[in-house]
C-alpha cells in the first residue's frame, strides 16, 4: 500500500513521555495508516476506514 502523501499525526493518547507513540494518517482516500513514531521509515499497518472506526470504538470502550 502506497502511503506517499500521508500526513502523520501523533495520537493524543500517546502522551509526551516514554517513547511509546503511535502516529495515524487518515488523509488518504480509502485507507488509514498507523505507524510507530520512533520508526517512521519502518512498517505501517493499513486499515480500511470502517475497520479503523471499529477498532477505535472498541479501544474507547476499554478502561
């Protein structure tokens, strides 16, 4: 999947310390990219928008 042109943003849940940061790119049509901010040239996960919304909704329900 080509993520050229992705605009990455750091998750607000990542916080500012510890180095465990997730970045999300949701500006590309039909896909949402997720990567480790410590390794921006490394692999990224790619989700469809419906799957991404379901994932975020499930995570939000957890304590």
